[in-house]
């Protein structure tokens, strides 16, 4: 479960781990019903519409201004989003 | 005529057009009701009173010019999962507590063009994950029919506001029942259109293959009016269908009051042996009304994969959610923890502090289901069962025009009753989830009351139709409503 939390980038306290472990096991047990269903030769449904490859022409058009786009950023500088160093030495 | 805040849209339209009431006065009546009751109901996260009155003034000008549409001047509530330009949109999460969208969702653009009045944004389960609105990071919403009970979820605020006269209609979103279930628990009409009918542009995404926006109203005709304003293709949502506008209101007005010629089916899996006897009795009474209107009702319908639908949903929805909620990283918008030593630490703490427990649970389930080694067993398997579920509905619809089922297995439960048992909470949606999985339209229409603890609690009838058959679905709901008038009762607050 710690591995999953790492993949999901969610920090967990030790209490969280205990709390969630039990609940998640309980939920995962319910998935067992899926294994009892025969799906040989059945195509997966990714979504329910007969739509494929919807795209628009590759033409630039007006969009959000830079100012609007970063207006809600927790840390901003000169119109940029600020983060801690991405690459660790 | 009811008090202004309890008018249906259709009734309000008549009075507004005849200048018997102004949009400003109607809005004031609704705002007064919000002030009178919302301290107890807690439907709203944000009330936009000044904006509403300004919109009402503009609506009155439009009405005076003879330029009004069906929704001009009508006060509405928007679920806080839908982006409103310049107005805080929180998804009832600490993560977005201070987020102010720089754009309007497609549905908000449409409603603004119609000249509606926005009373405010409504409380919900955080990021639309829940069935009781108790997962809101801010506060729970209370059912107007019994304040000690839940309004349902995740669109509990919108349902409660509509029931309590705190708006004339509301928008919600429905991924596994989040419009239909609270509609039933609050005694109002709730409709989830066919997947693809209403653009999801500006709807904060939970599960992209399941989410749909829809209305809460106090009559079926009102739902048709709102849907007519919302339905239509939008280039900005690649899953939005390009079909001719259905004109649901005209279809409804043109249909007779009876249901002769209609073939309705009740899938046996929706009347399990352990169904609450009072819910069963109420449902069977509703079936008798439908029969009395001339419809042919058969109980000889089976959707064998129904029992697997909950598991399918709780694999697919969290999986899609884990991808959709990855964007909340504390960098671009929303809450951002800054005191960590590294970018990753900031991100992990942001998500630890910004998300509530249910959201974390679902992200973790989804991450697990999609992870290497488990993808085939869970996600891919669930998608295959999804195909079977849809096929079974399609087969049922070769003999039936609509399917009829209860909406929720119980009326509104007590606040706190299910919060310690996530799986028990998930079962609240057992009758609504399959409809999202199959992408079909579903409507909840009030079907009466069950007395619990000396108080009448609403219950609902679900009408399910084939894809894009909203006109048929609403015709059945409307005929039932006109024959019963449950919608004329309002909670006493």
C-alpha cells in the first residue's frame, strides 16, 4: 500500500496506513465477483459512444492569457509557476 | 399558486412574462429563503447575492423588451464541481478552497445566455465522490425533510436547495447516481442524460467515461426545459455528441397524459429479496399507477450482470479518478504546500493535506487497479464486464421501451450512519450505477413518501431509457408525475 501511495504521490502518516489498509482490503475483496464472470472473447468498453479519434484542425486560436492561467498558482514569479528544484543532485 | 421560491420554472415563466412578478422580486424571495433556512440545510458553499440581483435586473430588462427565453430570470444553483468564471469553485475540497476559475463551463455559458440568475454554488461530496454529501471538506448538507438525515450525494447541496425553495432549479453531476439518488432522497426530479449529450467542458473531472451534468427540478417539464438549454455539441469536449437538438419540451407538451402502447420492464435484479419492504411496496404502487395509465409492465426482464456492476464501477471510476486527480499537485492552482525540502515532498504533502479520506481511498484503489501486474486483472476485466452490462441493457430494450426500478435501496439515512463503513455507503448507488456504466439516460421522479421516525421521507422511481431516448424517458416520468402530484408537497422548514 505504501508503494501505491508513492505512485499516487499522496503522503501518508503511520495512522493513515493502518486506517486505509483495512478499508482498502475490504473494498478489494468485493472485486472478486468480477473474476467469476466469463469474459472470454469480450471486447473491453473504454467508453460508451461510437466515437473515435475526435480531433480539431491544428490551428492556433485565442486561449487563456498567461496571467489568467497562473492566477491561481500557489507560488508565482514573473508570470511563471514556481516549484522546488525538480532534478535532485 | 405556491410562494415564489416554490414555483416551478413553468409557473414562474408565466408570471414573469405577464409581469405579475419581476425577476428581481423572484430572486429576492429565493435569497430570503436561503437566508431563512440555509443555516440549517447548508446547501450552499458560496452565495452570490449581488451577482444574482444584477443578473435579475438584466433579466427584467430582457423580459420588458420581449426578448425572454424559457429560463430568463429563473434563479438557479450550480453544483460546486462546475466552473464559474470569477466565482469560487471548490468541489467541496480543501484542495480547491480558494480556486477561482478563469472561465465558465459550457453549461454555465449556455445558462448565462438564457439569462438565468445564479444564486450560488452548492455543497457536494468532495470531488463528487460519495453518496451523502458527508464527504464535503467543509460541512454536511442536511435533508430538508428531516434535518438529521443526509440529502444523498454527491450533489446533495443541489438536491436540498431545490427541495427547500433555495432555487427554482439546480445543476448537478452524476457519475454513479449523484443526481438521481439525492433527487430521490430529497423528493425532487433529477435527470442524468445519455453520456455525451451535455458537454463536460468546465466540469471538474472525476471519471471521464461516466460523468454527466444534469438538472434538479421540481417538475419533469422543468427538467425538459433545462435539458433543452444544456444539450448540444461542444467542440471543447471530445466526447460530446453532434446530434440534432431533441426539443424535449415540445415532445413532452405534444404527448398525451396516458401511456397506452408503452412497454415497460422491471429487471428482477432491481427487486432483490432483501430490499427494504417499504421501498418495495412504494415501487410496486408506482408500477400500478403506470399500469393504470395504460402501459404494459413486465417483470420478466433480467440483467444478470447487475450484481457485478458495483465492482465494475469501483474499479473503473477510481481508476479514471486517479488519472484525473493527478493534476492536483500544488503547482498550477489550488492548495500548494510549500515547506517541503523537495518538489516531490511538497507534492505529497499537498495531496496529503488537500484531499479528504474518501478521495485518497479512491485514488489509491485506482492507482492499484492500473498498476503493472494488476491492470489486466482489474481494469481490463472491469471494462469487459462493462461491455456485458451494456449488451444486457440493449437486449432488454428490444422488448421494452423503458425500464423501471427503485432509485435508492432506502430513503434518507441518518447523518453519520454510514460514514465508518465505506462499502455500506457504496451500496446506496446499487440501482443507479449500472446506468452510468452503460451510458444510458436515467431519471428519478418523486414516487411518494415512507414514514420513518414519524417523518415522511421521499422516495423516487427511476426511469431508464435507451441511449438518446430522453424524450421517451421524460414522457413516462411526466405522465406518472401528472397522475400523482407528489411534487406539490414541500418540506416544512
